[in-house]
C-alpha cells in the first residue's frame, strides 16, 4: 500500500506499466496533479516546537487558496486548539491536524496513508 501511494505521489517510479492520476500521467504531470491533491502520509512531518496556529500559518503562506475562516471552523469541529504545541499532540490529534492540512486547498483527490491510525 505505501509503495503504491509513493508511486501515486511521484516519489517512486514503477518498474513497469503506467500510472495516471486525475487523468494525467505520473510522474510527467506530477506538479499539476499535486496541486489538486491532498496527502496525509503515514508518518507526519510537522515541527513539534510550533503551535497548531503557527503550523496553520506556515502552511497558509504557501497556498493562496487558504481559507482562514474555514480552518478555524475545522479546528473547532476537530477539537484542536491553536495554542497547543504540535509536539504535545496525541497520535489521534496529530492525525486530525494532518487531515485538516490536506483538506485546506479543497483538493479533487485526497490520498490518505493509514488515516484512522490513532483516531
């Protein structure tokens, strides 16, 4: 499963055959496809010293489609507090934050590697 996801995300090339995602060949169109894809890896890569709010601000800086009102609403629904340090989150809370970060851009496709682990 993880190998397949790595190929879908353009991190590995298949030994044979072709991969198409959202109708486009991978890895040739990976940048265009990734712009329309949300991804939650099995092992999150977050900065533990940052708060949830700082993490959201960091990610928002890279994406013009970031909707701060939506992010605030989602934090409330997920029971996450902006002031909590990422390094102090439980596995389930980290998973919720990762899903929120993957949904920020309203992707056409969401790829989740072990999405319910710890929830």
